C-alpha cells in the first residue's frame, strides 16, 4: 500500500483547509497518509480518521514515503520533505523552487518572481483564478469530483464542554451568531477596523440572538474596545481559548461572520453557516461548501496580497453591515 506524506505546517487555517485533500487522496488508490506539521498546528489534526500519524518538523523522518506533498513555503520544511521521499515528489523543493506538477498553484504564490524580483505576474494569475484552494490541488493530484469539507474531529468531551458554556449563558447550541473580526498581527489588512467591527456587531446583536465575539490572544485589548462600544448584554466574549476549545465554541453557532482567518476554516469543517468578509486575499480560493457566502468590498480591494491596507478608508469597512446581516438571516432560517 502506498505511503503518503503531507508537509503543511502553517498558517493554522491553511493546515486545516488542506485536510480537505485527505478523502480524495484515499479515493485515488489504497494509501496510508501521514502528516508533517508544527507543534502549534498539531491539535487541529488530532483524531483525524484519515491520518496514520502526525510528525513534528525538526524530528527525523524515515526515507520511505512513496508520495510526498510538499506544501510548506519554507526551506526547513522543503528539506524535510525531500529527505523523506523515495518516490514521487510534488510541491516546494529546497531552494524554494517547486515542481512543474505543482505550478497551477505555486505560479500564483510568493515563490513565483518576475525577472525584476517583483510579483506582478503571480498577482495577475491569482486575481484571474476562479478555483478554490481544494479544487486547485485536486486538479494537480488528478482527482475528480467536488472537494469535501476540511476534516476536524472534536471529541465528545470537547463538545460537552461547549454545551456547558451555552447552558451557563442561557442559549441553545446552534442558535448563536459568531463574529470574528480580527485576523492576527501578520495581516492587519484582513481584519475589520474597530469602528467597522462595532457597527457590524451592533447590527448582528439586533437579530435578537446571542452573539459570540471571538478573538485570539493578540486581540484581547481590541475586542475589549469593541465590546465596550457596543454595550449589548447578549454579546459574549469567550476570550482566547486553546485551539480545540475555540473550535467547539464555533460549533455552537448557527452562523459565523469572519474575516479570512482560522475561524473561517473551522466553521467550514464543522458545517456551520458562514459569511466570510474578504478583501486582500483571493475570494475565489475560499469555499463555504454551500453553507454561506463570501462577501468582498463593493469596489474591490486596493491592497491585494499586501499585509497593510493602502486605502484611506479600510477596504473591508466598505462592506455594508445590512448586507452581512441579510446573509446571516438567510442562514438562520
């Protein structure tokens, strides 16, 4: 039986969405799939029924994999991937080149540079692309059919803990609306401004349902400002949680409004209704699997694949709150 290694370590959302490739890999032929990742991402893979084992980058791997999918744009990961391969190699190579077979994806990436060192050609291909991340990779792998959702398996104990949270705060699982306006420190252009977050949170609170305001450790102060400006009793801020506890709380939501970050892929994996607010990254690559909508700024985004917004008015702030609320209402019917 073929032995397959997937190398994907970061970012957390990218690790999770890559799990959508696991069932199609099994359909291509009998195989045992292993994963090389980071300590931070490992909890997302715990309990995944499609994986034989999870390895941590930096620990020695046997050179006995028949197929290696090298999907991490880092020298250390590429070297580990190459060192583990005894057969077919697909993706990022040491030196941060990539195999011709993986060009449909990596020709659009930061690894593809113009002769002058710029990335105009890669950005143009990214903007023109209409395939989701999963569909791009399924095409590369030669798999047909629709991509399944990402795979995230929560334990009964983790789900029970989330239900206790809901019971404590007086709402039933599946009735809350989640709101994740941040996007971490690396990509400020992907997050809603505090002012836009306040406006949208007020509109969501007007639905008459409990609203869970999510955010990571680096967003505590920001979320406190948002919460203080809204002053709605039905808005709950669970605060930073371990990854799997956070995922279980997302599972309490009938719908989640989020920027392009981990929360989006968690909601997709759990089959939650999803409204994604997307500006500087590729909206086409994101998949809500028939359970929501991807909303973009009416006039596009001036900071495509740039970490900071160059516009006078933050691009995502131009998405009208009523448009978002309309999509949430549709999901909650």
